[in-house]
C-alpha cells in the first residue's frame, strides 16, 4: 500500500482553525463550494487531513463548521462523542490507511447526551434502553465528580464544565486506549486534541492537548 502524503498534525490544526474562522465570518472557501463537482477525483482514494470524533447533534455538522469539502475530513459521529472500541478502531483505520496525524474530539455546548447523563446522576431512570444506557455509562465517569463540587448548585456552569470534562475523557481514552495510537503519538507525530464547538457563537475552541507553541 502506498502511503499518501498527509499534512502534519499542526498544519492540519491550522487548516481547521482557518476553516472555522471562515464559517464564523460567513464566507466559504472555493474548495468547499466546488466539492460536489470534485467528487470523482476521490473515487480512487482519499487522504483526509484530520479525523474528527464529533457528536451526532444536528447542529454541529462537522464539514460545515470547519468549511471543508469532499475528501477532507474522516468523521466519526456518535451521541456524546464517546469512545467505545469501534471509535478507537475507526481512528486506527484512518491513521494507518491514510497517514492522518490529527485527531480532534469535538464536543459542543448544550450537548443533550451530557445533559441526559447529568440528569441520570440526579434522578436515575429505570426504563432507559440498554443501548442508550451504554452512552450514558461512558459519559458518567468523567462528569460524576463535578456533582460533588460547588458546580452542583449552578446548572449552567455544571453543563459547561461537564461538556469539557467529557471531551477530555474521550481524548485521553483515544491517547491511551490503543497500543497502535500510543505508538503513533510517541514516534510518528499523531496528535489528539479536544475542542468545544459553541452553538451560540459558532466558534471551535481547541482547549485540550493543544501544543504550547500554537497558543
Ligand atoms: Zn451532543
């Protein structure tokens, strides 16, 4: 398999930031606009420059908020941007097959999955489906301790901190939940960062695992 050239993690991060800046400013790049017409260029292969693990929430369409086109992003979406084995496997696949070196866990403000978990911690529901519970169970450990702090008295602040805590847990899980990814981080420039998309402003804040020189 010929490894295609993909940008470094930091270059990829710059591209995402520039794309989000365009989105917030209400402009679109020509590449993104012409993407439907370039479809056939990607029949033979792809080299996505970033992997994004985002939430399924309809208000956070990944390619749109980063102003990207066809073939640019390898996107995994699941409610609450949780990390289960299939998500790790998807990241491994992209890192190995395409040489993609940037992985972003993208949470967002007012995440329903995080809010449902907080609600569950306050008032456990008995009739929740097991499948739904499997999502809540993955978010719970990262946010549980917040309920024992002062935040418990401030629902808004609690929600905001819980979203970020959940992103950190997912990012850490990706960094340490796979020997292959650990190895790529240590030796081959793979970077896993955590970010939060604001429904209110449209801005993506990269707040976790961000290399010092860029902030
Ligand atoms: Zn969400």
